[in-house]
């Protein structure tokens, strides 16, 4: 392995691990995937990329992606191919997601109804906050002081949250 690549991996190991988690959708295989990629890089005699950090990062990300996605990759053959429990777990997780998705829809419907019961002023301020994305922008747009806007948003959020959870748990 080139010393530059080794140095990059040493300095950026946790960033690479985060990238592996993103590719695997936070799967437990992320650390195994990264370790397998590092081992593959150690086995390579020559790496044909520019040796600046961005090129090395792109190269490693490409190897992570190939190992995770393609059935002909060494990682796929070694870990994923015969792992029936992994497939069964994904099926169970999908069933749980389907069940919780129905609960989420019910929860969102209740939240929308509770938001409809908020007084008109707080509702307008909160809607502006959702559209504009920051307290400061709402304060500038409405000419109301920033602390007051923050208090209105916090009160509205608290009111909707409490009434939604109370109603959701009672149903």
C-alpha cells in the first residue's frame, strides 16, 4: 500500500466508517465492510490515482460502494452471499416498518388536527417559521423581536406536542 493512502486511512478512519454506514444504511456490516476494503488496499501493490486527499477519498469510497453493491465483489462473496439471517432480519425490519408506518400516519393525522386548534397568531408565526426556516428571518419578516418569536414557536411546539401525545395515548 502507498504510504499516502495509509496515512489518509489513519487520519480519516472515522470519516470513512461514517461513509460506510451511509452506504449500508447504518447496517451492522459497515465496520466489516471498511475493514475488508482496507485489507484489499493493503494487498494492492500499486494504486493508480492521484495521491492528494480528495482523490484517495474518492477511490476508497468507490471501493466501498463496489464491495457493498456488486455480487462479484470479495466482500459480497465473503459476507453477504450466504448470510440468510441478514436477509431474514431485513424482512422482519420491513414488517416492523410497515406496522409503524401505519402508526406514524395516525400520529401525523392527530398532530395536524391538534395544530389546527392552535390560535391563529401562533399558527401564522409557526407556519412562517416552517417556511422561512429560522427565527431571525421570521423576526425580520414580521418586525417582531427575536425573543418573542422564539417564545411563540416554543409555546406552539409544546402545546401541539403535549396535546398530540395525550390524544395519541388515549386512542
